[in-house]
DNA sequence: TCATAATCGAGACGGTACGTCCGGTCTTTCA
DNA sequence: TGAAAGACCGGACGTACCGTCTCGATTATGA
């Protein structure tokens, strides 16, 4: 039952935190991920560079928090069929990736994460974790209904879904069709269903 | 009827071209994509920077040519079943992405391509084109066998396959299981088969 | 008849004062004047930065007090001749400048003092004052003996003596010869003696 | 008879050199030595920082060249007496130190030189060398006239003269009296004359 | 006894400069 | 004309200090 150590010194100003996050999100949209520099973020937030580096290790972590912190309080989909549940899940994934900030940030972000082993480990635990949690529940229900096997590989499916959306959005770009989520959901659900 | 323009002045030295490509491939493996700079490539190749810029527009194009120019002269798989054909296709895709150079280069490369509209257009036409050509043939044969519908969306499947492999290799990484290609092939082929 | 204002609040801890002075002197010797920072001094003294700034206006004043606070309780030399008196005076001046801390601090200290008009005024009143007081007495006695004129310019001679020692120690450096004080004393005393 | 190696690559642009020197001299006068930064110099000269660092190791070397490169083509004084010669020599020394740039730069410059062993060695060879050459000739003539001994210590006298002027200008400042050079010359020459 | 007030260690704050590295271009000489 | 060499301007990097500020805690005085 170790309580957090008593805070010493001047506490960090939450307004700085928020100003940095807003400035980052705005810059990523305006100039893109590559051209977004810590210095420019700090200047725009009216903040010293140290104040940024004190909270984030670098551009990747900062942009990740600025762009991909969805509270994700939406209920886990429960439409009664695996296809329907996957479609809802994919819809939200597509929506997140389609955001101006999301589209601008994702490719560079993944590249920076992949290049740094320390950050790489966080992709599963932070970036994909919310989706995985939901997917596990969806799979459980589908297994109970007898739609899929109990040992259906969640990670493989998750990589496939995320990878498909990423390739489609980031690399083909330009407003994915509204049917994308449905098509993908249909294909994948059929691919893992029993029979 | 296009006659080649009359060459004037000193012709380009083909050894420079090869030296640059080798130096690039080596550097990408050794220091990663982000830390690979045109200047370092030129120095390592014993070449002036202009000689690099004269042939490639920038790092992305150079690395792409250095890392992903598989002659791809392997015959198009024809195992008799869609699952088998896809498995062979995916095997070669995994092999390409699993290369040290491939793993090191791919995320950064996609990011740079995605950030530049001019380059972005080439992803489909250059990066995915060979795979697409093969996939089209595979689909044709499967459609003739009655396995899949004639209007199965090739691009969607291709994005899904490539995206799944990319996410698995580049972001989760650490030596994909040998079963990966087979698992994916089974899932996707079932997903698009009739019935 | 200014009575000191009644002290309110927590009194300053004299141990902090001393710890800061010692830390400063040690740091100046170890890393030099330029690399001595207020932050490093405070950390080494186990003290907050404000505790330093509350007592000294900046690095120059702090280092000056830490390095050049000779109590100077030695008796004013009275050897019977101007040359002898000057030699003794110069000896102590050389000794002060030759200290590890003195050598390390002096050039940077003079630069910082010279750059700030407020500090500049203190060079004469604080830095050179003790020597000047002694020189005045020495000159008085020499004038009474008839060795020099009564209006011999004290400041000019003092600047010359201090400047000569400073240039020799700080800029040419490397352990001044033991004869330095004597040679200088002889030259200058002859230079101002009558006839 | 080693000839200089044949120059390769683009030669350095002499206009950059001159622009940097002018910008440096102007900045030193306007904001002082301490507040003169390489970045500000480069910006003012319309030049990249690398272009500055390519030619000078740092601020000290740059400011030294910008401020103290007197062509010194004035003839060596020959007034017929040691006192007169010294007065002329000192006059030029005072003039050099009294320059706005000189006054602003000298204390900080000496501090930076003194702090760096590599630069320290250049003080005698570059900073004081011209004056020393002239002083040697002056002393030779004076010795031939029988005014001074042949082994009069040139370096000691030179340090004394330079130190006296430096202390007077840099630390007391504010326009030294026109008599300064004459007074000093008289004092020192009497101090080293025979008898 | 309690309010007032100054000091203490700690550390966050907005700024500024550091010296290095790249990018992409330009200007030499030599082939 | 191509090529190697390398200088050019601009700008980002991540670190260090500056001098100020804001905490909670401590230690004195005066009501």
C-alpha cells in the first residue's frame, strides 16, 4: 500500500499541459507530422522547450497523446451478430483514423514508434489496447453464440483490421468510402466464422 | 517512335548508381531509416551529394529503390486452391518485409510517401503493383473455379493483406511465426469465398 | 541615525551563507569561472537557488566574495625604503592572484564587473580599495622621506601595479617567478622617485 | 618546399567572411561582448551558423579578429628618446583599447582567452606580438644610446604597459585623460633607465 | 496562543544560446 | 557535360542556464 511520494517543489501547471497539447494538435494538422517541431509547439503554446521535454520524451509521445487520446467511453457494440459488432468497431476505428489530425499524424507516428524499441512496446499496450479490449468482449460473445471458435487469434485479427484501415486511410487516403467498415467487417467475420 | 535524346557531355557512371544503392541499403540496416541521410549515403558511396540528387528526388525514393526492388520473377502461384495461392503470395510478402532492410525501412518509408502527395500516388502504382498483378490472376482463376465472386474487391483485399503483414512485422515485430502467412491466407480466403 | 528595521519573519540561516561560499570557491577551482553556475552552486551547497539570489545579485558578486575576501589584517609594510615597501605590497598582491581560486576567477570576474556599470563602480571601492589604502600610507612615508613628490598619482601607480600582475598571472600565467614582485617594485619605485 | 594542397570543392566566399566580421564588430559595440552570440552574428550577417563555425572556433576567436586586427603599418616611433618612443607606442595602445569595440570586447575577450589553454597561448603570439616587436626595436635603440641596459626585460615591461592601460580603460573606463600615455611613458622609462 | 511574515529546499516556468547535423543548392576544379 | 568536393543558408535538435515563480514546511516576531 505504497502511497505516492509527497510532491516537492512547484507543481506543474496544468494550463501548460493543455496549451502544449492544443498547439501540437493544431500544428500537426496545419503543417503535418514531419514539419511539426518541438520548438514550434513550445513557441505556439507560449511555453519553454524544457516544459515540453519535462513531460514528454519527444515528438512521438507528444503527438500520440495530442491526437489519439480518445476517452473511448462508447459502449462495447452488441448488435447480436459478429459481423455487426465488427462493423461498429471498425466504424469507430475508421473515424479515429480519418480525423484530420489522425490522418496527418498516423504514418509518421507509427514510423517513429517502430524505430524506437521503447516506444514500440507501447503500441500494443496503449495504441491498440482499447480496441483489443473491445474485440475480446466481442469475440467472447460470438464464441458463446457458437459463431467462432474459442481460440480465435485476437491479435492476428486486430492487426489485420488495424492494418487494413491504416493502409487504406493513410496510403490511399482521400476519404474512404462509407462502406469500408462494413465490407471489412463482413469479410473478416466470414473468415473466422465456424463452417 | 521516341528517339532517345542525343546524349551530351560525360555520360553518367553506372558504378555510381550501384555504389549509392549499396551504401543506402547498408546504412538503412545499420542505423535505421530516420538516421540515414543523403549526405552519409554519398560519403559512404564515395560520391558527391549532387550525384545522388541528380538521380533521386530524396531519401524516400532512394531507399525505396535500394530496398524494395525485387525482380519478382517468381511464377504466379497456382496450387489449385485460393487458400494455397494466397498462402504462397503472402509468404513472399512476409519474406520481403522481414528482410533486415525491409523491416528497418518500411515504416519510415510509408510515412514519407504518405506525407508527400506526389509520392503517395506511387504507392499503389509501384509499391503494391507487383502484388496486385499476381492477385488479379489468382482471383481470376478462383472465380473461374467458382470459389469467389467475379467482382471481389482486389484493392480491399490487397490493402488488408499488406496492412496485416505490415502491422505484424513492423509494429509488433520480433520474427513473425512461420504460420502467419498460412493463417492469414486461410482467414481471408474463407472471408471472400462464396457461401 | 538609521536604526536597523526590526527583523520580521524567519531569520536567514548563517550556515546556508557559509555553505554557498564554500561551494562557490570549490566549483570555481574545479570547473573554472565560466562553468560555475548559480544552479550548480546551490545544488552543491544543498540550498535552493533563491537562497543564493536572496543574498547576492549574481555570479560576479558571489564569486568575488567567495574568492577575494582577504581580511588583510597584515600590517602596512614599513621597510624604510619605497622599493622595499612596494615589494612587500606586491608580494601579497601576487599571492592573492596566484591562488588557484584567484587565477581561475579573476579574468572572468573582471569581465563581468566591467560589463555591468553598477558592478564596475565597485572595482575601485571594493576590489582595489585595501591595496590603495596601504599604498597611500606607503606614499606618505616616502614623500616625508623625500623619495617621491607629494602629488604622485596613486591611482595611476595602483592600476599599473595591479594591471602588471594581472596580465602576468592571468594571461601569461604558469607560476610567476619569485622575483616578479621585486622586479616590478624596483622598476616602479625608480620610475616615480625624484631625480 | 611543400606547396599548399590543391584546393578542392567550392571555395569559401570572402563576402561571407567580411559580412561576419562586420556584424560581429557592430554587435559587440551595440550589445556588449557577453550578449554577442554566434547565432545573432550569423543572422545579422545573413549567413548560416555553420559558415561561422567553419572559420572560427568560437566567439573569442571571432571577436578577436573582428576587433583587434589593426594592420599596424604605422612606422616604429623614433623620437630620439626612450620616453618619447614609449609615449607614442602607448598612444597607439590606448587608442586601440579606447575604441568602442575595443572597450566593449577586451575584458570578456581576455577572460575567454585565459580560460582556454589553447587560446591562452595565442595572447602573446597574436595579441601582444605587434607591440612587442616595436618595443624590442625601441629598446635596442635606447640601449645603443646608453639609456637602458641591454638586458632590460621586454616582457615584463610589456605586461606592465598593457596591464596598466587595460586596467585603466576597462575597469575605470570613461575616457582616459589624454595625458595617460605620457604619464605612463615617463614613469616606466624613468624606471628602467640607467642611473 | 495565534496571526503575520520571512526563509528554506525543491523544482517548474518562459527564454535564450549552445554547437551539431541535415537538406537541398551552388560553385569550384578536373575529367 | 558529369562528377567529387565542399561551402552556402536555413532550421531543428536536445541540453544547460538564466532569474523568477510557486509550492509546502519551518522559524522567528508581535498581538
